[in-house]
């Protein structure tokens, strides 16, 4: 599988008190663990992103516990109330232990 | 009025049979045990009242591999009064759990979107847990043309 590439669309600027919308997507197969290899009849082992976290200045604003029913290339859209300038950090955790992350700065005026 | 010919009678019969086939999946509305168990686990046995949460999904999903999902919970989202968690349950899938969304008062609004898999036509349920300990639910039926858990 190709390396998982996280993509984030978050605003760079906001006015204080605004509710900003953030969109994230990561390329990932999200193998359910229920499919069988057609040739061998063996079950393909589960491999999904099992946790997604969105932090702002180190505090968690939103997170998701994922189960195999989330589609491949998990997409999330969510919001945050902009109170101060700071940095977002988005973290995806893979079943195999790998962690992917991405950061984005927000300036609040 | 003339009597119905044999051909016409047969045609009527098959139409009725086809209609029955279409109605059947709709009458199979009761939640599956899997979904009920998961809901009980989430609420700790408490009853979830309908309302406050709105679940938006397409009525017909052609491809069950990626079905858009979006929900909104009515809440001021302050430190004292906010939405803690929202669970999405698909009782007709081999495994009913879809995802649990965890919010905080920093979220601003309790609203999120994602994409999910659906194995077949079924009811999708969303249950929200509020900071005051109450539970609210919404459900919507999605008709699936091609299931999304094929192997």
C-alpha cells in the first residue's frame, strides 16, 4: 500500500468568535478484516485508522474512534470556535502502530 | 367487462409478487439485536429520546462503499452544556459500530461529516450523549444498491 498521505483544509485566518470549519482526509485502505482473498480463501487481516484527533495548542477539540465501517480514505469535517491564534495538530493512528500527523496555523484577529 | 385471460392473470400475479419483494425489505424495520446491544452499551442502559440530533444521509446510496454521513446536535456548546459523544450505528452491517465522535466545548458546534460503508439497505442510528448525562437519538433509512462490505 502506498504511504498514507494526510491532507487538511483549515482556515489560516479568522475573526475572534468565528466558528471555523476544518476538513481532513487521509489516503488509507481501511481494510475491514472481513474480506477474503479470493485466491487463497484466507481472511485479509484488518488494517484501519482506528483513531483521529484534532488538537489546538495541545488541547483536544475533536476526536473520532473509527471502526471498520468508515470508508476507505477516511474523511472528516468538523468545527472549532476561534478564540485565539495558535496551531492545529491533526493525528491519525494506524492499526499497525504508525502515526501520521499534520499541522496548520490559525491567526485570529 | 370481459373475463381475464390466462395471460393477464399470470401477469397480475407476477406484478403482485414483485411488489411483495419490494415491500419486504421495508417492513424489516425493527432494529437488529446487534444494534440494540451496542446502543445499550453506549447509553449504559438509559433510554435515548428522539430529537435534538439530526442525522443527514442520502435516501438512496448507489455505492455502499462510501455513503456520506452528516449530523448536527442542538447544543450551545459551552463549558457547562455541551455534546460529549455521538455514536453512529449501522445494525445491518456485519459489525454495527461505525464510529464514535468525541466533541469538546471548544468545538463551537456539535456538527460533523464523514463517509461510511453500508452492507445493505438499513436504518442508520445516531445517538448523542450530552454533558448533563442525557441521550438523544435519530435514525434514517438508507437504501443501498451495491453493498459496501463485499469480499
